[in-house]
C-alpha cells in the first residue's frame, strides 16, 4: 500500500521537501541523511578499489570478504537512508 507521500505528484513532493527543509528539524535530518549517503558512497568506492587491488595482487580470501561486506553495508546504508527520508516526509505530509 502506498503512503501519502508516494501518491503526491512531483510538484507537491518538491513543495513538501522545501517546506520541511526550512524547519530546524528538517535541516538537521536532511543533513544527517546526506552525510550518511556520502559516507556510503565513499564506502562503495573504497570496497570496489579494495576488490580490484586484491584481484591484481593475489590477495588472501579475507580481503575479498572484507570488500564484499563493506560493499553490502554501503548499499544497505543508501537504501535505508532513502527509506528514512520517505518515512519522515510522509509524516510531514500527514501533518498538513
């Protein structure tokens, strides 16, 4: 079942995001989510570079495993931050 935020059109979503970002709570939440996504992107980049390095330097199995685990957790953080953003914006849409 879709929530109210998902049923909004693009213009209404943008208005809601801008209205939420003007509040003090919205600024801090969006900054935290942006920071989390940035760290996850760095994690993905690092895990890929670690995997490539391990491949070309005949590395041990634990290096492949650590690169894979880091990649999986970074993807999880990106997905979860998006879900939290939708959840928070849905609560804001229900208030109005």
